[in-house]
C-alpha cells in the first residue's frame, strides 16, 4: 500500500509538472503529455508520468537522454533546495480508460 503524498509533495509535483510541460513544449523533444509528477518524500527524486501518442519507448528514451537538461530547467524555474533527479515512466491510465470504455460500449450494444 502506497503512502499518500504530503501537501508539500503535491505542491512541488504540480510545480515540476508545469515547468516540464512548458520546457517540453518548446524544446526538441517528442510530443508528450506530462500527466503527473510524484516527488519522493525527501524531494530529491521525482517520477514523471508521461503519455506519448506515438512510440512510447522512443519518447521515454528521448526524455531519459535529455533528463539533465530538463533538471537544469527545473533548477532555474523552481525554488527548491535540491533539484530532483527525474525518472520518466509511461502513464498507462489512458490505455486503461480506452479499454474500459470499449467494454462498456460492447455491453451497451
């Protein structure tokens, strides 16, 4: 069972999400949507959940390769004692939602 995020973790996660979304929009990165950022309790690491409409593996590889530049952008944009180390993870909730929607449509027919 996972522990609920603290108020500080939620606030930092939202700040990081906004900074990353802005940087990814104007940078040389594949088109991705940052759906959620979950910082660790000590705020030194952050798991970044992304959704890519194309090849998810390729997008994750590109983001991992550019992680240091993205961390530098966070360092400039957020007032944190430490810049969190980023780990990019595929957000599968969109696929799950589509699967559930297809099942409900099938039942309704």
